[in-house]
C-alpha cells in the first residue's frame, strides 16, 4: 500500500523571516530514522518510508517531495510530535540600486502641406 504524499504530510506551511525560510509539514508516523532530506542543485528532496501496522492496514508507505530552495548556507531538519520542519538559512543579500536612463523617443516627422 502506498499513500499519497499530501495525504501523509498534509499542508505545507512556509514561514519567512529575515534570511530564514522555515518549511513545515504534518508528518505523522515519521521520524529521523525513516526520513531523508537532500539539497542538490537548488532543490530539496524529502523522502520517507514507514511500516504501516494498523488494525485494518499493514504494509509500507513511501513518499517523496521535491521543491526549489535555491542555495542556502545552512540547513536544519527536525521532526517532532508529527511535524517535520526544514529550516533554511541564506546569506544576507544587500539590494543594489541601479539607475536606468531612458532614451528619449525621436520626434516624429511632420509633413507640411502648402
């Protein structure tokens, strides 16, 4: 039996603070031993596998999720009380002002009728 990622993890919540992005998912039944997180070429991939041992269901559940994260300088993943949290810290980037000079339109030629 394979369950859909969104049914297991539920909604994805993103919190943004200065230079820090926090992504959270509901992840019931998952822990640090059955989840992996990889950051490669600007993408985060979260994979998980767990055994299902419920009254009416048994088997394995596999999930995978991939999304863009850019190039964080520090990454931390935790799972606690059924909530998976991925914290991404980025280098501070200073905005840069750029002055753009517009070229003036050339005046339209008018023809005079005599």
